[in-house]
C-alpha cells in the first residue's frame, strides 16, 4: 500500500512539472512538446490486410520502462495524440501508433470521395493492428510491458484485439470506447434495419443520410471536447493538411460498426479478456452510448469503469480541470501494472 501511495505521489509531482495548461497552450505545444517528441520519432509504412498501406510512428523515450500502443478514433490521426504522447514519453514510455486504414496518412478507402470513411470488414482493422504489433511493436518492445491506449473506434478495435489475441498486452485503457454506436434519434433496432437494407441494395458506398465530405467548419456544441483551445490546435493541423481530411461514414462502415460492437460485448467474447482494463466513460458523451461499455466491463475479467464527470467524448483533450486528474489516473494505472 505504501508503495502505491508513493508511486501515485511521484506521478502527480511529475505531471505538475510537465503539464501543458490551456494558458499559452499553442506556444507550449509548438515550442516544448512537439520538438521533444519529434526528436525521438521514427516513422514508416507497412502493408496491412489485402496490401493496404498503413502509416505508423514509434517514439523512443529515454530509459523506457514500458511501451504504449495508441489505437486512435474515427476520422482521427496520430497528430491528435501529440500531447498524450508527450506525457507518456516524459513518464518513461515508448509510444507506438498506427493510422488505421482509411485514416490519416494510410491509404484512403472512400468510394463517394477520398474523404469518406469506408470499410469492407471491421475485422480488417484488427488484422492491421496485429500486423503492426508483430512487425513493429513486439520486435522493439525490449522485453518490457506492452500497454494499450485505445479511444472510441480505436477502443472497439482494441477490445476486439484483446478478445482475439491474448498474448500481446499486459494492460489496457479503453477511452470512451465505441462499444455501442449512438444512432441519435433513430432507435437502434431501426438503424440496423435501415443501414442493412442500404447495403443490401448496393448503396454501401454511399454516405449515411445526413453525412458528407470533409468540411473545415465545426460546431462548438457538437465537438468531442469542451476545450476549444485544445480542439482548435489539432483541428488547425487537420485543416491545413489534406491528407488528414475525413468526412462522414459510408453505409458499409456503419453496418460493420453496428455488427462488431454487438459481437464484442457478448459474454462469450468479453470474458476472454483477462488482463487489467481501465475503461473511461465520459459523462457528456454524445458519440457513443454507455450501455455497451457496461456490458463489456461486466463480462471482462478485470475491467474497472471510471466515469469522468463534465467530460465530453474526447477526455484526453478536455479542459484542464477535467483532463489533468484524468491523466493522473491513466499514468497511475499504467505505472502499477
């Protein structure tokens, strides 16, 4: 018990020294965090399932004690995680990340246009992650612990990976994982019928009703964080780089996501996960529903739920008073595995 308290105290002290507050956020990210992580960056491409080109990154920390693998969310790229990568590295972790097929600098798969998020089979995300783990992560892990940080869609990918391949990770954080898609005003059962019908009649490559190509404008009431400063920093990077432009989803992607999330939370699958898992729920999440998260946590062997009050979907990009205590929980969890 004393060791845990000491470690927790050390984590808090370390975080206080390196934390990037919203005051002067842009300046400190550009002048402190970005140069630090980029000086230790290795990147490249590898072939994923069916030869799809995947972009990946590896950040090497000084005297690393472990390795963290990032599985990013829908429409995202690794640029969105630079602040988190900085905190992870400063706390002694190498960081690995791959941009999922159809995202970031990996091959685009859109049918309606190149910004569309499209997919043939959700399990290809999982196959890609396994290829990345085998070829990049496990061959460079230096026999240290391997930990997962998976957000939203990446959380669904991560959860499915944990169920299918149980010998890779020593612990995992699922951050607002997409384990039940929020279908808005349409009841879930009706959404299943509508989306499945559109796929069956050959409209799988079309945008889901109400969605379309990438647009640079955003509504502050509908973004995934209440920190406009943090959101705008990464959004400006995306807006100024065409490779990162991603719009809405196809009916194919939506159908695959509805199917896989239903499978992940089944007891026969979730019960296969035996490593420690910390699942963060965002109190004000309007992208994913908590029901699927609760089902998964109940059936996984060592899964704890932490509900983050006053947080939207992207907890790791929230305002200081939400993000900083959350970061301490993240680091404490990793440090104690």
